[in-house]
C-alpha cells in the first residue's frame, strides 16, 4: 500500500508541474529574498513574446526588474509561472490579473517565465511551476507556495502581508 501511495504522490507532483522543496538548501520563509536584474517590458521594447509565454500578459507584471522592485520598499508578489507549457500556470496568471486590480496600489506584482528569466528560477531555487512568493517591504520572504492557489487563499495571504507591513 505504501508503494502505491508513494507512486501516486510522485505522479500527482509530475502532472501538477510542481516539485516539493527539499529542506536542505532551499530558500525558506523568513530568509532575505535574492536580488537580481531580470527582464522588464522596457528591456524587450514592449515585445511580450520576449518576456513571457503567457497569451494574455498584463503589462503591470513586467514594469520592474526584481532588483528594482526590491529597492522600492513595497511588498511584492513574485509569481514563477511558464504558461507556455503549464496550463495550471495560465490559470494562476489569470487570477493574478484580478488581484492586481484589487491590490496593485499596495503591492508590486512580478511574473517570471523560466524561458526568459532563468536566473530568477535558479536564485529562488524554484523547480517546476507555478510558485508564488510574497516578499515584504524589508525584502524578507514571508510566504511561498508551490502549485495553483485558490483566490481566497491568495487573497488571505496578501491581506496578511499588507496588515503586517502597516503595523
């Protein structure tokens, strides 16, 4: 029975596009977020195909390089998703577009596509996607989660980081 359960878990992880993190060297909640230069829409002269595989990109997710976003002192929602090969990622990014409308004045939203910002996937030790990170204004990772999130789950996590930011 154990072998069947283990095989099933491995199968689920494979089809979801997500991998469990190993505790050894992974970036964990409470750690400082890595800062690095990533591509912005300006860097690719407004050509979305050179920054994302998402079919309906929102320019608000590509305004800042990760290092620039971290320097603002604003909280950040950092989404690692490659919708060109991941339908779960596509759905996640659709949800984030609604979140930007609600929280865009309080929180910066950044999307990293592994084909265009491989260095960010490496720096954040992301294997598989989607992965969602919430980083506070002091550049500390306060939340991270692999896989697709429900709107209510993400809404609650964002409210938590924003209420802690204010307090």
